[in-house]
């Protein structure tokens, strides 16, 4: 039997929030899987355009989904991205931060796709 270790996600909070509803958990995971790649593309687009107001808005929108999925490391990172974009400070750090966010989200998406199968039964 294969052991699955999750590096990026911890669904403890989501499970508590769901009150035992696998349907709710599946729905939240599906929303994350559908929305996160689009939002990351928008972060990259606004970074390229130096549109700090829009970048801040997307980062702010992404924060709850990281909390729901127990992604503590990314929760901290997205708050910093939001803060830097809002204050237009440390802008030279944003490209690396967004790359790290994207890479971690891609890993988390794989983990969530595996995890979601257990809630579809």
C-alpha cells in the first residue's frame, strides 16, 4: 500500500468546518483546483504589468483558500505579497515570491487531487 505524505496541505481545519460533510470538502477542494491556477496567472499578469492594486486584490482574494487547505506556509507568503503590493514596497521580491507560490500551489494541487478521491467515495 502506498503512503501519501502531504507537504503543503493539511485538511484538518476544512474537515472541522465541514461537520462531516464529504460533499462540502469535495466542493471546497474543487473550487481551489479550479480557481487557483487562474489566480496565479493573474498574479503573474499583474506583476508583469506592475499593476500593484490588482495584484494586491488577487492576493487578498486567495488568502482564505490557503487557510481552508491548511497551507500555513503559503498563508504567510500570500499575506506578504498582498502587503508589498498594497504599500508598493519590496517590489523586487515579488517575482521570486510569486514563483515560490506557484510552485507550491502546483504541488498542493497534485496532493489535493489525490486527497479528493477519498472524499468522492
